[in-house]
């Protein structure tokens, strides 16, 4: 409300003051008045006011202002804001509108609002320094239909600040062909903070020669759009193919009050169009067209998006060409004549010629050299090691001869498979229906359509070259490229020969301007690299209709293209190799075969022998060493991750080594303090003797950007790993200097457990000491895999070797297995030529046998003995193989029972004997007693009775037993003792009788 009152007061004072100003201008009438919105106030309100359409009148009685649409309001694409009604209306036919957006597609100069800048670039941390010292002029430049970035190793920046009123978007169409250019697009807010969400900060991918469109949403408020390119001139490269942008469209900016008219050559056939469409070929249109008008195709023609029709000239012999139908089963072809497409001549015009009749039949022309004709009549290339003159079937080159490989294109019935033709222009619609080059029998020539600012491209791809030869000047020459051409131009046409090498961009080799008679051009190839050769023909650029007809017939003709010694090319003939020469082009016996001296035929190597290279002479197969066998192809010695010891007879299952193994050294530091480690990859066994370990160089220079990846492959390889900080301060791993240190497996053996110095086969650079000392608790000697290298150098004249020690350690499981380096040489090598590694693991222990456990018998219990089995060491120093047997039970005699019975019997017998002894003793006492009585009675009577009459009756005995006896005294008496009183003990009267 405050804003409304303040605006009312301001307008009232302003309008009242205008009534006092006297002018000579006439008063504006309705059709001389238009409306505009005021700027938004602090309350985000605005007003619609009437203003003169031009300075020729004045508003003397202005209408009061009207409250306007809300700030930030805008119409959709294809609509405009009618300020009379303040409503959105659709654009009429013949016009277009972007609604709230703006589009930039004309680049004669840098449009207002855009700013460009440049700076020098260096990457000293990685040893890279820019080749360009002054980058002042290395900025984005307008090129009429597009804007281009820098073409050197400077950094060029294009920026545009836009105030988005409502949520909008930005889209741009770009071409980014060169991998040596870093193309970064990002958006900043009004506080110069880079946004990292929703695609607002990214490194774009290369597009080759095609155009791609990228779109991202914009937030309300200030958005600074930034396109930044940085070039890297690597090696001998001197120029970078720049990035191109042809369309930039931004929406959500502001409203539009009118629609734009379609340009001539374009049209909008429906209301509400947001862009105009180009007219098709042979049609044209004026400005503000809602449809295109056809040309009279009998006498006129028009290219795509043409503003007018062009009269066709009378046809001449240059407007058609001779070609042939496919060969039939009779090896004949029909001669045909075709108009050059698109046809832009009038065959009914004055002095015009007619197309010759196509009714002549003749013998099929030969195929190009190195090709042969198939049953279907098409030409097919000969296989490797074969040759053909184009007329006959392919034949094998004999052993000891060399095929003359190359592309020999002299017949252009069809376009060869490794040749691509196209049309390249800023506006792709201009190339619709145009192939660029047309195969025309004895030649290949450009099409005759007049296309503004377009290149007609013929591209020949070459995968590389075979062996080199030394030129008389002493330089290496891998092959040559020769072509015969002609240029027929009315004015300043131009043809470029360009070479694109992967990783080094595109550069112009040579160029020709204007008309050129038939001539031959030859260039030597001095570097072996994959390349694409391009012939780019550009016609004279003209604007007058009269010249366009003449320019349309500008053409370039190529009669033949020859590329010698190319990889993937067929051969036209074979030539004999010089005797004793090591000619890499000679037909050899394949690897794994030898030449039988008598028959000169190739025969496979015998069992367990190899020949790792192709041979053209009498090379002999060599036997594989201990612990290895030949692979199926007899090209390398292998180990299947098993080992049988010659010294202990133990078997080993080392299948855990078939998996990729990796190791890294402790961190080291450069002179500048940058940390790095050496990273090793291993392919030890189970690989048919062909190593699968890969190391690479990723050249990671910025966040999420990797290119130029270089890989090496072998049994053991090494690379240097360091971390680089990206734009978000995240560590990006950088691998560089990949190197294969071992290519082949030479031997597998077991080290003596009592060894005190290295084996004779182990290269010694450790002063005669073991690299990995043997532990006193170690039960088995190390198994050592010996690897060799195919490459010798001045530093390592015998090549590099690697020794991988496998040590049985029952305490280390497979999951915890690691590869160690010698403690004295943590980099893995003592001299850079010989490398030593140790793998300690329970998986390196031998297979278990019966010798690895012992038996333990228990006591005989219940007539059964239980036998149990135990490993000789814990944890056991073996794996898999024989399992520990279960306990066993055997029958036995239980002697304990018998002993117990014997003891019991002995006790019983003892008791019986004791009882008998006691009885005997008692009896003897009685007899003694009786005898004593007899003695005593004898002493009393004076005489003893006669022996034969001396007897005691049983009754007497019984009487005696009844008598009281004082046994002690009796005992003393028996012993001849007396009582104290020296008196005899009186006895009772004894009754006895003595029979005489």
C-alpha cells in the first residue's frame, strides 16, 4: 500500500509538471501510443504506463497508470505479452517467440553481455609448462555462425551474467573434437560461489565432429554462466582443435512484447512457434513466411534454407558419371550412367546433353588389388598372408616370402569400409541429404550442392603400420601415402589434407587452393600410430545467385589412394625375403611351430617344448624348465598353480595364486615433498603362460577427467601411484610410468631348507645373503617362481628378472595373505633389474599326507582299545590332501580281571594255609603238653614206661583237657623255669594205666 501511494504521488507530480512544458510536437493518437512497464519497486510491484511510440508526438493528456502484472511474470515459448490487455497471446504464423528467453546464434562479433578473458596455463607440478608465452589474444572469437575457443595451451574463458526473474534454464549446442582440450562449464551465483548441484559444474565429454546440446536449470536471481577451455600441447603437437558453440538459449529472463519474424529461407507454419524451420531443398521463402514456396524443379533448384530459387544451367558431361551394376554369375556387369546428386542442371536447356543410355554389358572390372571377387559379385579382401591381383582368387604366400600389404584403391564402384564420407557445417540442416563424396567408378568426387560454409569430408582410417624400413637418409619409414587428385573450381575453393592422431588432435598436413590439374601427392609415414586421414573440400563462398550455380559445380576428384604397409590391409603380391635377413614382413611359421628342414613345412613343437616367436629360419623349440609345462599353443611355459617337489616329493596346490595379486611399496617422496608409491600387479600362474597383470597411465589431470589411458600387460608390472587434488579437494588417483618387469615364466623350484645363500639361479645383488632369511621354525623350503623379461636395456643387459617366494606359514590365512618386499630393499629390488617378493600363507603349505599326523593308543578298556590321530604340529603345516582319520577301536585281553581273580584266589589260599598252620600249631602244643606230662610223670615214678606200652587213653586225654592248667607256669616249666618260691606247681591226680 505504501508503494502504491508513493508511486501515485510520483506520477502525479511528474505528469502535472509535464503540462507546463510547451513543445511543438503534435499530440499522439491511439496508433502512436504504446505501453511499457515501470521498474519494479521495493514491494516488487510495477505499473503499466503509456509512452509515445516515437519522438514525433507527445502525450498531452496521459491516461492514469494501470497496475501491472507481477514482477517475474513472463509468457511461455511461442507467446508474447500484449500490454493492452496484459495477457499472453500466441505468435502468429511466420513469427516466433522464446517467451521469457533469449537466444544467441549470430556470432559476427561477441554479443553484448558476454565477456571474454584468457590466461596462461602451467602444470609445473607434473612437469608441464605452456608452449605459448603470451595468451592475450587466445580468447573466444566470433566466427559468424559460431564462436570458437583457443587453439593453444592457454586458458580461455567466456562468461555471461544473467538475472533470472523466474526459474529458467540455459542450453547450448557445442562441438568438442579434441581430447587435449579440457572443456569446463560451470555456474556461479551473485556472490561468485560455484554451484555444484544438478549439473551446474561439469567437464564436458568430447563429441568428435558432431554437435551436442547440453541443458541445465537456472535458479532465480543472478547466474554467471562460465565456459572455460584449457589446452595441453603434448609431445610435438602445435595446435589444438578448438571447441565451438553455435547456439546459446536462456529462459526465465524477462517478458517479450512482440514476436520475431522468420528469416528468409525459414518459416513458421503454426501459431505459437518458438523457432522457425528451414525450408527443404528446392523450396524457398521470404521474410515472415508461414510456408515455403516450391521451385520449378525442371528449370530451378534451391539448397536447404534458401531465400530464393536458382536457375539450373544446361547439363554437360560433368553432370553425370559412369558406374556399373553388381557383377552377375557370368562375371559381367552393366554400364550405367547417373546424374551427379543432387541434380542441379537442366537437361532440356539450350545446348544441354542427355544422359547416355545404360544398356551396354561388359566384363566385370577387376577388384582393387588385394581383393577378390566372391560368388555374389562383390569384392572381398584377402586374409592375412594371402594376396590377389584383383582378378584372381586369393592365394597363400609361401613361407619365406613377404606379402606386400597396403590399401590400393583405384576402382570406386562402392565406397570402401574404412572410408567414411560426410558433410560438416555449423547448421546441420544444410547438410541434409548430402553425402559429401560420391563413388563414381574410376573416381570418387564431391557432390555438387552449393552449401554455405561447409566441408565435404572423406575420411580414411588406418590402424597403424607394420615394420619400418630405413631410408637412405637413415630415418625410419613405416609406409607411404599416395593419392592422385584433381580440383575443378570456378573461384577460390580449397582442399585440406588433415591427419588426426589419437591423443594428439588434428593438424593440417597440406592444402591446395583454386583449380588444380590432375597430379600425384606422396608423403612418408615416419611415426607408427593409429591415424585418420581426412580430405576436406570447401567450395567457394558466394552470395550472388549467378555465382551460386557455378560454385555448385565446384568439385574435387580423387582417382586413387594408396597406403603401403598398413595394418589390416590386404596384399597385392608376395616377394622373396633376402637370405638370412630378419625381415619382419616374411611369412613365418606361427609361434609354437618350427620349420622342418627337408619339407620346409611348419610343424608344431614337441610336447613340453616351446617356440615363443614366429620364425622364418631354422629356429629350434626349447624345453620348459623345472616346474613348468608348455601351453597348448607351445608359445610359452606355464604353471597351473601346482607344484611337485623334486627334493621332498610333496605336492602343492597353489590355486590361490590364480587370482590377481597386488602389492605396493612403502611411501617415498620426491625432492619437492610429493608422496608416491610403486604399485605392483601380479599374474603368477594359471594364465597359460600369458600374463594378465595390467598397469596403466590414466593422466588424471582434474576432477572426474580421465583420458589418454595407456595400458601394459605381462606377468608382473609396475606403475607409480600418487594422488592429485581435484577442484573439490578430493584425492584423484594418478597412475603413471607403467612398465612390465616380467613377461614370461622361466622356472619353478623349491629352495633348500638349509640354504644360507641364494640358489645359483637366483641373481645375487645382496652380498651373498638370502633376501628372505629362513626361519628356525620353518618346515619347508620356499617355492620360488622365476620370471624373465623379453626386453634388454643398457641398465639391465640381461633383462629384468623377478623371484616370487612362496613360504608355508600356517598362521596366515588366505584372506590375510600379503606380498612382502625384502626388508633391506623395500622397493622390491636391489639394483632395478632383479626383483624379489615374498608371499607367506597357509595356502603355500603342501598337501597333507599320512606323514603329517601320528596315532595315539588308549588303554584296553572293556576289551577295546581306542586309537586317536593328531597332527604333528598345530596349526597344521599342510592343507587339503589327506584328512585326519577318525578314531579306531580294536579288541584286546582284559588282564586286570584275571589279576583280580588271582589276587582273590591267593587271599583265599593264604587264609586256608593260615588256618592249617594254626591248626597244626595247636595240635603241636597239645602234643607238647602231653609229652611234658609224660616227662613229669616219669620223673615222679623214677622210670618211664616202656615205649611200646606208653600210651594215653582217650579217656585220659579227655580228663587232661578238663584239668585246669596255669599255662604260664606251665610254659615256664616247659622252659625249665621255677617260680619265685622255687616250687613246682602241683598237678591234680592223674589217672593213667601202663600196660606192660
